[in-house]
C-alpha cells in the first residue's frame, strides 16, 4: 500500500483524522517544533493537531510505530482499524 492509498484509507475511517508525511523542506522550515521527526516520517492526527501515531525510521532504516493515544472503550474498533492499515503500510516500506 502506497502513501496516498494509506492516507485515503485512514481519512475514510473518521473525518477527524488527518495524515501528514514530512519532507526535508518541512523539517528544515519548522525546525525545533519537529526536532524528533525526520523526512519520510508519517504522522496521523486527530482534529488536525493531536498526534496519535507516527511511523518513523532509525538511522539504519528500521521502521517503528510510535503511539501516543488515550482511547475509551468505544474507540477500540477505530483504534484497531487504524493499526491494521498502519501494519499494511509499514510492510510495504
């Protein structure tokens, strides 16, 4: 699954979800705000400003998923649907 398909599927889950893939220019321009992000990182937001998932790579190109979310019991289906899409996306990196 490529980035554009991944983005489309994530945004179909809930209209409060958005996704951003960072490039070199964004990292340089935003600077310290994104100090722990690097080009190629993909981040999923709720309400456009709360980061909940980030796909990143280390210096050896190993792919990692970072999760920063609190969910209530009614959100578990959405949570697992997003995780399944992330897994499919990361398998193709």
